C-alpha cells in the first residue's frame, strides 16, 4: 500500500493543518521555480579529478543517458556547508574500498525545480546561521530552539517530505536497483519518492530530530544515543509516538573515509613520538564559509602566536573555498607571515608528504576555489596534524584528537558530548578564554594528547569508526 509520507510517518498520523502547510509549501516552490514533473532529464557523468583515487563520477545532466557501472553505488547529497560533502566523501571512499564504483549525486547542483528549492532553503539557513553569530538575542530565542527542538518535531518532517517530491524528476533515468546512500535527508526522501529500492539514510547528527526521518530508507546512525532516540521517537511530539522498526534503523558507527582509517595506528604513533621529542604541536583549524565564530578564531590565533614563534606549536588553517574569510581573519589578527596554499592543491599534497618526516613551523593557510579540494584539504592534513580545532559538527566524529569551539545550532552539542564520553575529544568550550586555557594545558602537558591518541587506536580496533563501510554494506545487501 502506497502511504502518503506527508500524512503518516512511521504509523503516526500528521494533523491536517500541518499537511495543508506542507502542500502549500510545495505549491509555492512550483509557482516560483516552475513545474518540471514532465521533464526527461538525461543522466551523464563527469570524473571528479580531485577524488581520482576513489574513481568518483559526478552525475550531471547530458544529452543522452549514459550507463552506470555494474558495481555502481550512488551517494546522494547536497552542499550545505562542508559537512554533508565530507560525509559523502567518506561514503564514496569506503564504497571504492569495498569494490564499488561511487557516483556523486548533488541534488542542489542541477537546473531543476527541486534543486532550486534546495538552494533557496539553504540560503535561508545560511542567513539565519550568520545572524545567530551576530545577535545573541536571535540565537537564544530563535536559532538555538529551532535547531534543538523545532527540527525535532515529527511535524517538521511532513513539510520536507512534500517538498522533496519536487526532486523526483532528477531520478527518472537512474536505475532504481542501484544501491544508494544519502548523506542528507532530502536526497533520501527524494530517492524513496522516486522508487529507489536500496536506500540508506545516513543521519549526520547525534541529536535525534524529525527533520532526519525518511520512511522507506534504512536509517543509519553513528551512536547508541541516536539509535534510542529514533527507536522511540521520544520527544518528537507532545503525545507518545510509534518508533522506527528495528529493520529500518541501524547503529553503524562513525562515518570516516577509508584513507583516514587504514593508517590510524601509525599516525597516532608519530603523534606520540613528536610529543615525546618536544616537536611543535601541529594544530589544525577549520573555518566555516559563513565566517561563523570569526571573532573566536581570531582570539585563538592571537593566543597561539607566542607558542608558534617559540616553535612549541604550528598552525594550519583551512578556509575552505572562502578567501574573503581568510582576508577577514588576517585583518583581525595582524598575521603577516603566512605559508599560503591558495588554489595550490598539488603543493598542499607535497607539503603533507614532507610533514610525515619533517617538522612543521609557523602558520599555514589553505584555501581553494574548487569545492572538492576545499573540503578534502582537511582530510589531507588530519593524518599529519596533532589536534583539530573545530565546532562540533560532522568533524566531531573523525579519528583525530579534537577540541571544540562553541557549537552553531543546538543539535551540534551532542556531537561534542559523544566525543568527550568516548574519549577521542576534549570538551566544547563556549568562550575564547576557556578554549585558550585548555590549549595552554594541551601544549604544555603532552600526556593529554598521548592519552587521546591511544584511545583513538583502541576505538578503531573496536569498530567505532566503521560507519561508512557499514552504510555501504547496508545499501548493497540483498533486500526484499
């Protein structure tokens, strides 16, 4: 029986007013961007040269339909910041490691009605995120509650389910039997609406939310905490709800690239060796494109400069594909001596190879106009760095010692909590003063990071970082 996923979610009926709101939202986007439900979008492929080591093919519209490889696996995603792209790279990497050919399907990248809908919603999300960093009142009264409680409600899922129907035309010429992993809920919902038969919905956050529900897909989560939240749907409505059946919900572990996993033991051994020899501690910072937390980043950089000048620390900053944010940070901190790798991906790869044996010193700045290179630059640097400084978003789950800046959106809090409880991360620090105080301890007391390195090696042996492999296995297993 074909159930309208806007009206009923896992056996829970949605109220009529919410359903009407959902239908109105879909009609609004059709009026704004046009009705392409009758379009016959031809599917072609382009190689992603940055990810040539995993043989990823980018799905694009073409003049004729090209054939997917017999061992194809599609990774459905959208660009919303860097996080969902980062998870997608992990899925593609592990797919290749397990013998599949990964295809990259960015649903926001097409000239299609559904793609335009995604970009419009993403623009609103980015705007609100920037405002939240400038207005404490907006953050307290609107943004924090929306990201922790608003998105949690099961009724929020109804509107997304209806809007995601607009993405169905993109799937018309994609074989419905191809294994498919979605790294955002919209690509998952779209694939289910389009009739894809083997869909895994890789949920990125540790805080359970109605936003992430995609009935018809297998819901993969990274933690036991998230599993119980989705199993019970506790707190998703004022009344008790039916939860997600066991067959549709799996705890898989953290989503990490194959390339970052295979040499963890050696990477941690070298980290501990550098610490024991008093080598400069290698700190890696990732700066968001919206410049969120820029004042805090500036305060951290200024605080670290005496350590950098005395060669007790070296700093790597990845600005992604946002040179303007780099310029703003340089202006705020007065940095004059940068080792710049701007649109120099080959140079960055060469640097990483040298850093396996040579010392690091000073401040290194990385920025690239190509989105794939911008995201993957952090992946290149992680194995040769000692501590990651980031907000507790998708990077919270990666196998490198971490310290967290203040979260952006209440849902991120629980990524930091998970890292702290497992022992591969330090805490989340809400102020520049608190994070700088802990950085002082880490730089002067090498036992802290050495302990975390040992813990990461232990967690790997227990399978905590195998989530992307497991998602591939779920998508490719025989399903009724």
